[in-house]
C-alpha cells in the first residue's frame, strides 16, 4: 500500500466527516412558542362579513409542534405538524350541540343571518397543519434566513363550526379544508447560538363551506406562528482530531516500510 494512497484515505475521512456534519438534511421538530403565536380568523358567515362574538374572539394563540425537513439553504414542510388553537377566555354561542347557550370554543363569530336573523358560530377543536407547494424541493433560505411565505399551505386537520341562526342550526366538519398563503412578508428561520427560531407568517385565502346555502361561509387565517428548536453546533476540534489521526496513520506506515 503506497504512502500516496494512505494520504488519500486520510483526506477522504476528513472530507466525509465534514460533508456529513454540514451538508446532510434532517427531519426536525420545532416547539411552538405560545406567547408569540397568534392567528386571527376572518371570512364570511351565511353570506355576510363575520365579526367577533365577544371581545377578541376572532384571535387566539397556538401551542404544539412544527415538523420540517431542514437542509442547508432550504426548508420544506412535509406535514405532520400539530398547531393547536387555545380556548377563548369567554365561552361562545351556541353550545356544541347547536342548542342555545354557550360553551368553551377556540373562536366565536357572528353575522347577519337569513331572514333577518343573527348567525352565531363557535369554532371548536381546531388543529392545523402546514405543508408547502414546492413538490418536496423545499423553499430556498437566503443568507438573512428568509424564505417565501407564499410557498406555505395551511390545512385543517380537525375542527368544527357550530352555528345557530333564528330557528336554524348547522354543524360543519372542517377536517381537510385547506388554502394557499398570500402573505407578502417573508417567513424566517434563524439560528442564534444553540437555538433556531422558525417564524411562519400567514395571510391565507378563504376556506369555503356551507351553512344555510352552498358556499355562503368561509374562513381565512392571518398572523404569525413562532417555534424554536435546540441545535447542536459541531466542534471543529473533531475534524482536527481526524486529520491528526490520518497523518499518524501515514507516519506509522512510513516507519514500517523503512
């Protein structure tokens, strides 16, 4: 075995270690920071603009996790995130069985209803997921940690809307409703020390459904979800040790050939 080949092996070991530590992608999980994560619901109810049922009932905070494929220079959202809406501080109308009264809910909306009535909607059990429409390629992350928010797709994994209007009632299963994102402000993924912070910005299109007639109601979501994860920064001393080990291997071989 020649000294030249041994040098090549030592170099390949160092190069391979560097490649594995800096160029491989990974499926990672971020934990949502509730204090910094809120989404506001907009849209229509029974064909009219929906407003808050109680003070602040169109906005709530979120907990849960965001799943992403994190690669050097890109990020991709394959699904599997759990974005869980928090309950309003006040109960919302109607009850979960659409009868008069109020119960806990994630959002509460109201709007003019059919035939001069008032429509009341309580949105409950809302779980969201986030995907992207890059066909698995992922969004390019620039040097400032920014990527396009418009690549994001928001999907409802679970949730329902309980509605009452005059003598009518309706229950809608929101599972599977989804929409693209029109937010013009970039989302970001930025590492500081050992913490990587993911900021997703939403301003979605409408998710349409029926209450009293086809397509007369819709949901939109706007706001920001912030999540973090701990990252491990490779110590450069590890690569140095590999290099030294490779040189010692060469030296031993030379001594044995002498």
